[in-house]
C-alpha cells in the first residue's frame, strides 16, 4: 500500500508524462505532416549545419522517444509495473537529452517559453522517479524488518 506522499508523487509523474506525451505527439505529428517545419514556423535553416535535410527524422525520434514512450511509461506507473520508478527516471533523462541535443545542433532552436519548462519537467521526472524508488525501497525494508 502506497503512502499518501507516494500516491501524490505517482499522480504528479503520471500527469507530467501524459502532458509530455501529448505535446510530443502533437509536435511530431505536425512535423511528420510537414517535414519542412512551415506548419510549426520552424525554419529549415536551423538544420543547415546538421545531417538532416528536413524535420522528418527528428519528428520520428520525437514521436518514439518522447511521445509514445511517455504515454507507455505513464501506463506502467498507473499499473505499478515492477521498476516503474526507473522508467520515470529514464523518461526524464531522455527528455533532457532531447532538449540538449536540439540546442547543441543549433542554439537558434532555443525558445525560453518551451525549453525552460520542459527542462524543469525532465528534472522533475528524474526527481520523482528517484523519490518514489526510495519510498518503495524504504517500504520494502520496513516490511522485511517486521517479518
């Protein structure tokens, strides 16, 4: 049985994962529909120093690593599948890598109203996964002590 604190952390992680997955699905779908970036008003010039001709490959990576995986991980948290706190931490790490890769590719991608909140979400997911893992570990330790 989860403590109230753990339930709140789990619910927050679920909400963040669904929020993240939803927006990644929206963004990647728009880029898949229009790989030139025109639909999202992202200039192709941002890719001039990269190995990409358009946004098709980044859209597929965004769809798989952030969009679909966030939704799948949210369902593992809901179902409390074994090791779900690690999945939360992995998703936070993937998000931080994705954002950092964008900026390393071209600093013109930097958009404070998008990057700062999503960096914070990544850090929060990492933190929540760690806290839940620790809470679950402490619960298991206490159960072993009682037996």
